[in-house]
């Protein structure tokens, strides 16, 4: 395949203006960054929301504001909304039920996030989330933080909670999950079910290593952005998410491939 789906994750659940003055937090900032990244070559945007204090939010109003602002400027971009967030679990499905994005995250298991607290994704929640996505015609992006989550995914595929072909996102380097090594990436890639699509990223200093290795292994896509890494290079903060996207485009082209357009990405992902 000569096309690579380039995902940008402009804003995550962590990171503040104290960490980087350039991280987008308001709906206006997030939407502007997403649109600028789409113009630079991203075909898919992973969306988190923050409240007026910069804290992680599951507010449907805030998500709707972000999505609306993006669609005003670019109605073709694929939007992938997070389902991560604080309990109760039911609240994590409310925004995607209301907005019905083309894609949403499906974190396929629980983990000790940052070695500080438990990121809970119970079997009951994942079963309900999978059926919710099917009912609302939302394709899951199955996020894998360690190998046990791959086995969970295979279980949910067998039970029909996840429908093939499944799209996987390998998240490497999160404290509490698998380290961002090429060996771990290859191990996960070799576990993929037939006909799967997959993307990967490394958190922090290992983001480039995982980007290069993913392309070398024939990944369907790669992901970049300030959710995963605030620094463009050691000691130098990225001034925008666009910098990450522009570099990724150059790397993709050096591999003899091209960034997929949104319509090409939809075809690849069976949206």
C-alpha cells in the first residue's frame, strides 16, 4: 500500500500551558490546530476536550463546539473522538452517542496509568461501548497499551463486540504499559488478526523511533501530536502540532509513500 493515514492528536487529557504555552486547550485553539494540520497533510484527527480551567472534560457541549468549528473549515476530515475520561463509565459514551463521529477510541483493557492511578476499562464497560459503537455506526480505534489488551481484543472479536476488520492503534511508552521499543512493536504487529489495519506511536522521546519502525513494518498509519509529545527535538518545544505533521509528511514521502487523503483513508479503514 503506497498511502499512509496520518493521524494528529493535538490535545490529550494531560499537559497544560505551564508545560508548553503552545498546547491548544480551548475549543477555538483545538479546532484551529486540527484544521491547520489537515491542510498540512493529516487525514484523521483524534479529539479530546478540556474545560475552561484546562481540565479533561466529557462535556458534549465542548465536544460539539470543537467538532462544529472543525467542520466549518473542513467537513472532509475524519474525526476520532476519545472515550477516555473519569467515572462514571456511562458518561464516557454520552458525547459519541450525541455527536456520532466516524471513529472513537476503544481502550481495550485497564492499566496502572502513569503508575499513579488505574485507568479502568472493565469488561462490562467495553462490552457496552462496543455495542454502542455498532448501534451508532462508529468505527472503534482499538488502542493497545500492552500485549494483554491484544488478547482482550481477540476475545471481543470472537464474541462480536468488535467487528472485523478491526483498526488497531499501538500506544507505546506510556508508564504502566509496554515500552516504546521496536521489538515490542514487532511483537504486537505479529499478533494482528488477518485483514486488520494498524497505526502506532511512541510517547515522548521515542516518538521518532516508533514512527520510523511503523513505516518500515508497513503500518496503515502513524500518529503524531502534542497529546503524545510536546517536544519537537530534545529540549525544544514544538510551537504547533503542524510541525509534527509536516515532519511526518516528509518522512512518509522519504519512504516512497504518500499521506492518504480523507477519502482514501475512509476506503482503507472501511468507513
